[in-house]
């Protein structure tokens, strides 16, 4: 391998490595996140830069990621928010066999640290991917 080829491979290594790491981390986020109310919790990755690359991983939709990571405080479910709509609201609750008249007091939920799991994995996966690309570029593997 010529020095010129090695230099070109080294310049491309950070971005190429983070592209690979991004795909792995998005798959991990989808596995960790699962789904909420029938909607999958996913992640989007954006890799920018050249010799110095940046990987930005964003959970989507953001709100449910916050809920499963940090939990929720006690709150009312089914509170009427739009004026001009008469009558009481009815909500279906998980575990209830029938509709329930709103509002219902939800006790809150404990978070399970889902996004922190993805962050911990990113701190391991991204540097390892860059190191592997550099090793390949200089012929160590």
C-alpha cells in the first residue's frame, strides 16, 4: 500500500468509522427503546465532518424517550384541553375492560434509563470503530 493511499484512508477513517458506528447505535436504540403506545422508539444518526468527525444521535420521538429514561411525575390523564368541546371525555386505560370517565389520576412511572444505556454504548462503540478503521488503514489488521 502506498503512503498516499494510507494517508487517504486515514483522512476518511473518522467519518467512515462513525457511519458504521451510527448504524449499530441506531439498531441498539431501537432494541432498547421498544415501543410506546404502539409507536416504535427509534433514533436518527447524523455524521458530519472529515478528519474530525462528529456523530449526533437523536432519539425519536423525543418525548417518549424522556419518559422511559427519566420517568413521569403523577399527572391527570384525559384532561379536557380544548375549549368548546362539551361533555366529559372517556379514556381507555391499560388493564381496564371498559372505557373510564376522565380525568384519571396517573400515579407516575419510574424511568428505566433507556437513553443512558444508548449513551454508554455510544461511548464504547464509536471509539472502537474509529480505532478499527485506523488499524485497517495502516495495515495492522
